[in-house]
């Protein structure tokens, strides 16, 4: 049941048990004045209620003396007469003074809980009543006078009920504020990650190993030695804007796009138009200029530092600086650079009422200046490979193998704590990335180019509803195109998964396990194949389990691997193995791909002066120097023994490490900042232009025909 207040302009309704009283029955007008003006000045806002003016960033004029201002006590109602219709009214938690133009009211007794009353006075229905009863010539200056305010009827619940309402709302507000704080922290974390991704590229380039030089700017740090630092005025033509006379309708709503800082935000990369446009007459009467498409529009105030690229010819107001690029400048690169430079631009701004950076100060600021080709590569890298930087602020990310490991691990961390809520993932999820989810959408049943088996599929759907995180979850099997069949999903769901064995159980024979123990007993970690016809995969597995067993014995770990070898360990073997390896300068490492002997060799080589090849002034390395280095690495790490089919492969024709030549070529391109996808595309492009060079497929030399088999040969050429 509710009670309508029967006033045609009063649309409120309240529980029928709440009695209604006129304002004059509940409140009285207070007009007490300050005699010495020493009290705290209070402000009234429709957003914050009543607060000390000193706590607010107010730029409006303040009287020299507060003598004669109205006194206000804790619990008094204060209403801004001109803005009551917008909700500028509330109950004060402070003692102080308010403007003589304000109205002060006090309760007739202890009728209301002050907190309940404060919320009631700013309830949306009551504000509508204030608006309907306010009078004035101009809509923006309507006034609600005391005699009218006191005619308004107010509901008065029982005091206990008021208290319960206040406690409940406090609890809900606390919960909401907690969620807001969490969301703000999440946004902050995501923005930091976005900024870090972009900052690394625009300040330091794609090649971490190239020689660096200092900039004397802490916020930039070191940059590649072949880059320059240039002031913006030497890279752009910087133009200020202007505004036609606002009161002349002949100057407005024309065909010329006119932009202000309010027309674009930080996340808006491109500008197509603004809220207003101007006519030819308006353009000719002010000093604004037409800015060609493909320039950077920079906000010099309110706020400082927002940037965007104009996608159309336009002009701006005086709040913008337009940056028309020189021929050796990539607009995209400097868009990204400036977008993370906001704090620095703000630091160089000045002003009291609002901060503003001058065109002169802006133009004199020095920023990194890479060669044009490098600018374009960095910009395209951010655009194509790192679009994560744009979408991650919305709680969305992607997870794929080629992402830098630090970024990939950060994504996984943010997903686990809930900052990232949605991830688009490749088969990395199948391969063991531990990211449990509440909802999993599977759009394909392939693992690479092959179909998943039942084990892979069960491993994938097992990511949902992990007990550590949640008791249940949902798996959605989605057929997004005709190639993905519902029947195949059903087969994978119905197929029984056979009992699985550890690779240590299934991959090694008892003879091979005995050989591992015998080698460790003799103090060896490098052992020959056993038997001679043993496959490369089996030998690699045997070696890796030997490394794990050695680590388990020296660290007294009772692992599953250790348990598999226990039947082959005699009394005293573990003591002997520990003794064999305790004297070694380098202890066994957790890396199952690096043996103790390899680590010892590397330590010795470094002690004797082994170092990376030197880079030249352009950050490049000499091919012969790199090959000499790789040959030394081959001896140090015994690649001929441990990596016979790849790094240590010896050509039957030449007797040399043929594969190292190819690794050297790829390494040089990586050092130059070229990505793997680019290298592969260049290789394919070479074969397309030189098909007679051929390609080896399954050991057979064929003329290159640009087919899928030729693009992805199963065996590399010698």
C-alpha cells in the first residue's frame, strides 16, 4: 500500500503507514549571523551535500569577510536557494557559516534521524517537487523560498524504522563502494599493463640488445643509440585554433568540421567530427586554420594531453594544438607516444583556474625520434600484434604463444584475480596453461592441424569448475562455421578416455632405466644411446629423466620420477650419486634441458672470457663473428651429442654444422628487431621469386610451388 500526496505536481508515493506533515510542522527558519566571521565556510552541492569549502577545488570569488554570513549548526538543513531544484540541499555534519543567500532550517524537536533526513531531502521525487515549486525569470536561476518550502508535505516514518533504513543503506553503500574500489584497482592494473606494453616499444624500440644512450629525461630513460631526441616543433608544424563569435548564428552549423577537447577522449584514436560545425563566414572571421587529414590533434587544456588523429580535414578551437607531421614522421607512432606522455604534458602545464600548456612549451618538448622505417614498424607492431593494449582496458585479452612471456604471465595473473574476465585463447590452454574458468566456449576441436583426441579434449574442458576456484562451471560447444560439426563434439564427449600412464612408465624400458642409474653411479650425466638403434625422442626422454632423478636425489625429493627408479637403486647408490656430484662446482639445475656438464662448460668458458659478439653502431652483428660464437656454444653445450638433429646437426657433404648457418641468419634478423612472422614471410617471398631454389619435403628435393606442403616442409633443407 502506498499513499499519493494528491498534489498535481507531486508524483511521489510512500508506504501508507508513514504519516505526512507539512514542512512548517517539522522545521523552522533559522537566521542567525556571524559576528566576527571566524567560522568555517560551508558549501552546498547537489553531489556532495554540505562540506567545508576548503575541501573543494572552488575557483569562484570569495568574499573578503564572512561577517554577516548565516550560522549553521550540526543537524541543520541548508538549502542553496538558487539550486534547490537540482538537489543542492542537505543536513549539515559541520558547524560553520553559509552564504547569506542560502536558507537554513532546523528541526522542531528530534523527529528525524539526521542521516535519514539528509537522504530524504535529496530523494528524486522531492527534487522534482522543489523544481515544480521554484520560481524565477530564467530557468537556470529558479529559486525556492522558505515560505514555499515549508508548505511541502514530508513523510515521517517511525524513528526505529528510520534507523533500520539508514543501517541498511550504509551496508549497501559500503558494499557498492568496495566493488567500486575493486573495479578502479582493476582498471588501474589494466591501464598500467597497456601503458607498459606501449612504453617499451615507443621509448626503447623492438630490439632490446641494441646499444643504448642516455636521454637525461627520467621518464624516457635510455633509447637506442641510433635514435635522436628532437623537439616537437622540428617534427611537426604546430598550429593553434580559435572560435568564431558564439552569438552569431551565421557563423555556426555549417559544413566545416570544428573540434574542441570535449569532442574526443583518450580512447578515441580517430576523430571524424565534433558536436558543432562552423560556416565559411565563421571560419573567415577567426584565426582558426584548416588541418589536413592525418594530423595529431592535441588538447592543451581541460584536460591536458588528450590526443587523437583526424580522419577528415577540420579546424579546432583554442583549446587544441594541431600537429601537422613532416615527411619523416609517422603519425601513428607519435600518437602512441603522446598517449602515454599525458602526465609529463600535465607537469609542463601552468595556470590557476585550469592547467594549460602553451604552444611554445609544447613545441620545445623533446621526444625520441627513430628513423621513419622504425617508427612505422613500431606503430604497426602496436596496432597488429599488440592490440591487446587497446582491448585489455575493457577486461578482455588474448593468450597466444608468441606473446612475450612476461606479458603472457601477467595476463594469466590478472585473469586469476578477476581483473581480466574474458580471454580468447589458442591451444595454449590445452598445452597446460593453468587458467581455470567459469565459462569456456570451444569453437573448434583441432590441436594445430590435427584433431584433438579424447585426452586433449577432456584436459581442455577440465579447465572449467576447478575446485580451488569454483565448484562448477559451464562448457559451451559452438559450431561457428560449417567445418565444425556437432557430431564430432559429441564423439569426443562420449569417447572413453583410456587409463593414462606417466611418460616415465611408458617411455623408458627397464634396461634404459638401469642405464640411467648406472651413469649417475659413475658420476656421468652424459651417456650414449642405449641401444644403438634407440630413437632420438626416446634418448631425449631418457636424458631428461636422468636430470630429474639427479635433482631429486641431491634434494631428497620423493617425486613420482624418483619412485619409478627406486627398484633400480641398490643400497648405497643414492649416497654414491650425491658424493659424485657434490664436488662439482655447478650443482644440478631444475632445467631438465641443461645437464651439469653443460653448465660447468659454460661457467668455465665465461671465466676464460667468452662473451656475446659485439654489435656495431647500428645495433647489428657481423655474420662471421656470430658463427664463431655459435660454434663455441656448440662445443660448450655439446649440441653434437644432445641436439643431433637441430643445433648440432653435421652436414654429410661438408662436415660442418649446417643448421647453425640458418640459426645465425634468423638470429641476425631478430637482433635487428624483425619478428618471426616477418622472417617467415620473407623466406616464403624469396621462394616465390626463386622457385628453382627448391625445397625439401620428406627428404625429397622439389621445385617450390607455393603449396601448403612447400610453405611448411616437414624437414629443413641442408
